[in-house]
């Protein structure tokens, strides 16, 4: 059985190819369950990147670009929601908060060359990390933003699924077997001869049989190999402070 592709990555590729989908995706209160795949790819997790490249047969550079574009246009758009900025649900475990924060900051670290917009995103990530980095600070944030979080939970729905994905994994088309082709021609010849003998008519070529369309990718996502972060990517107080002092 073929391994199924991460739905979040498929959506990111579709968004990159058709940016007009961004308004639909921004209105979704829930993010894809496998959004961590995009966070890891954006942060440079080699295991996840190579795994996705083999699975989808797409260039690594395209997957990185699509993942970052989705995070920039959909996830970072809601700057007032610290959970959303870190690509998390409000009930995410503390370990997931730390993982997402570290991968995102590894991508947008102040020591790396960044565009002005990337500097803005880095500031939003640093602010969100300050809000949620410890259970005590997270509890304070949850109390102060209770109405907002409750509203988000009440309108939570499944992430949007496009009926006609623009990016699909190609599958071989189904062709008639040699035996069927061998039987088909004599049968058609007999039918034509019978028709000619009964009613004089001009028989045209039979219309081609329709091709079998490619199947869309399944919605569930596979387990992705875990990646380890080096110490340089840690969200220390120094790195967060660098973000704040290097705003454009």
C-alpha cells in the first residue's frame, strides 16, 4: 500500500500554485493536523524534507518554498493569536509549543539574512513564544485571552479540503489488456458487417474510450521521522532579545 502524503504539504503546494486560495485558508479556524510537517520543512529538518521529496517526487527547493509560503500567508497572518502564530491549537501540549517555536526561530533567526517581512514574522514568533514558553506564562495568556480562545474553539471546523487538488501524485493510467484488444477488433468487425448487410450506412470510427483520471491524494498523513535540533536553534532569551532589537 502506497504511503499517503501529508495533507498540509499538499495544501501548501496548492496555495503556492494558486495564491488566490489564501483568503479561504485564512478563514479556517483550524489548521491541518499534520501542520508540524510544514514547520519542520520550513525550519530545515533534513529528515522530513528528504522524506517528503521522495514521497511526492518534488524538488526539495519547491517543498521548502511552499511550506514557508503557507506559514507566512496563512499562519502568521493572525498576529494577535499566539497559538496560531506558532501553528498550534489552543490545547497543544507544551512539548509541541517548544518544538514549533524552535523550528520557526531556526528559520527566522536574527543571525541569518532576512527580508523585512521575515523580520516582522520573527518578531511575532518571539512574542508568541514569550506568551506560551512556560506553563505559568501560558496560563496567564489563556486567562487574559479566554474570550478569544473560546470563540476560536466554538467555530473550529475541519481544515478546508479542495475538491480538485492542483498538485497530485501521478498514477499510471489503466489500459486494456492485450487479450481484450485482440477480442475487441474482430467483434467490432462482425458488428459492422452485420449493419452493412441490413441497412446501407456509413459506419464511422468508434469514439475513443475515456481515460481514467488520476486519483486524488488521501487526506491522512504518515508518521514523519523525528528531527533533532542543535543547540544553536534553541529559543534562548538571547535569541529572542536579538529579534526584538533587530526589527526593521
